[in-house]
C-alpha cells in the first residue's frame, strides 16, 4: 500500500538524483569516469521512464519498447529496472515469458504526479548498490541548498557520515565540474565557500558573513526564522520573531519577502519564502531556467492566497486550505462564488493569472477562473513540497517532434554525432508511437 503522500525530504532527494543525471547525460555515460555514478544514472533513467508513463494508463509491449528506448534504458538493464520499480509499487507489470527470460507485455505507472515520480526515484536509488561517491554527492547538494557553507564544514559533515577524504574531495570536484556546485573566488577566514549556483549567485560570501557575524542568541533566532520560511512558505512571521534579524536576512538575500496590499487594506502584508523554493532543483535539472515572469507571478499568487488565508474575514469567504483551492483551480478551471474573490485578488487579476466574474445567481459573489496554468502548478508545488519541481513531464516523443534542440557546449565538445542511418532510427521512434495508437 502507498502512504498518504511523499515526504518533502524524499522528493528533494529524488530531485537531486534527477538533476545529477540530467547534468551527466551531456557526456558519454559509457566512460569509466561515470562508474561511481551508475546508481544515479539508472535511477535517473527510471525517473525519465516513469515521467513519460505516469499519465498514460496501461500500455502494451510495443509502446513500452519505444518509451524504454527514449529513456535510454539499455536492453540488458530493462528487466532489472522494471523489477525494481515493481518492488517499489511504482508500476504494475504483466510479464511475458519466453526462452530468453521474460519481457514486459503490459505496464502501468502507479506514480501519477511529479512529486510521486521524485519519491520513487529516491527509493530506487536507495535500493541500489550506490557507491560512496554517489551518496556523498547527494549529501553535498542538499547541505548547500539553503545557504553557503564553508568547504571544511562540508568535509567534516561527510567525515562524520563515514566518507573518506578521497571520496569527499572527489565528490566536491565532480559536482563543480558538472555545474551543480560552485566555490567562491573569495576566501572567508582563509577558505572557500561552497554553494548552489541555483540559489545564490553574487551574494554567497555576503550571506555567509551575515550569519557568521551574529552573536549566539541572534544566530539561534536567525535559524528559527530560516526554519519557518523553509517549512511554511508564504506564511506570515509569528509576532515573536525578531524583526531586526528578519530585515538583515532579507537584505542579504537569505530569505525572500514580498508584500500584498488590497483595496481598503490597512497595511502592506508581508509573506516570506526561502530563495531555494523558486526553482533551485528545476534549474539544476538542466532544463531552461524558470522565467522571471513565472517566478514573480507565482510569488504574487502565493502571497494573495496566503492573504486570503490569514487576513480575509471569514464572513467574506476566508481560505481554509490554499492547496485545496489551487488544486480546484487546476482541475476544474475555476473556484467560487465568494465575496472575497471580488476584493482580495486584484494583483493576480492585473497580471492575467486569473480572471474574476460576478455570479449571476448570487450578486456580490465572484468566480475566479484560471488563466495561467503554469503559475498555479508552481504554487501547488510550493504549497505541497516547499519547492518548485522541474517540469520533467514533456514526453520524449514531444521533444523529438520539436523542430530544433539546444546542445550545451559540453555536449557539443564531448559527444560525436551519430551516423545518418542511426539518426534516422532515433528520430523514427516518435513516429512509431503514432502508428501504434489504436484506431478510432
């Protein structure tokens, strides 16, 4: 039986595996330098397969073969990969037996959301015989997500977890080479800082100095503030937290604070988040960076929903659970009618995220209709997982059908072009799926 939902820690763990794999696959994965990351690579391929299958329902062996190839799962790995996914209750499989063993006759994914795919990826990796270097790399990525960390502190943490010096230093070097980790040029107290380039860019050293400069009591208060924004994105600060320290953390970029003021509002209401929620894993996963418009719109919608949850009077239709409202918007396309909808959401309306229309049956009450699906999905991710998950759901068949593709400089440098006859075979995979569809 599946549990009630994936844990945030497992979703993030799976996210780093997927991000690592997508960074690796720009290179020749048959090279011996990737031997320590075999478990990461196979888990990443399993994630790509699940991502394609998750909304398809049951598919037959012919379609499965196409998706298996598009996920770059080799024939020799197919049965072990599917058996592992089956043990995790991630897929339901009907096997066909022949002289060569058994092969998939029909398969259906039980993981139907992005979060569930990430969770399954984490479980798959943990069930593999992962190398110490692969395990250490995930520890490093997670340790540097929230704030810059001194390199010696990272190495000490790895030592406490029984990783030897060669493994620890090697993992740091590898992650920097793959662009998943960055080291500051400047030194702080004689050593470099390590940080996620998808959270901190220019202000990594400054952020570290701010935390280090606080006295013991203030640092404890700062950690309480950071814990609040990490666990409760967009939720207003409790009144007992120190406003001066909040201001320092905000100015240094360690936390994000944005505000909402509605018509007739007595004050500008502030809503805090941690910088990493706005696409740290999404950016590290090798896809396009989240646009500034998407991030700004997502912040605005999240803040507006939190305003409706914490400041809108219950008599006008206060929000009890923003996740329920956002899911309803995504599934049904609209919510309402309620009085508060007509008064509390001028900013999402002005940005074209939603439209608002008065009910004909109930004058003075309003419906909210969704106009920007991607913004609502990003806010749903933040409310449920505390981080925007990578899209990761564009079927490989759709990607192949696009007129062009971007190749990174590394991919151009290290990958040779396929001979024309092999390119034709690869490109025909998407069309094979089209011909395999049932008529009618």
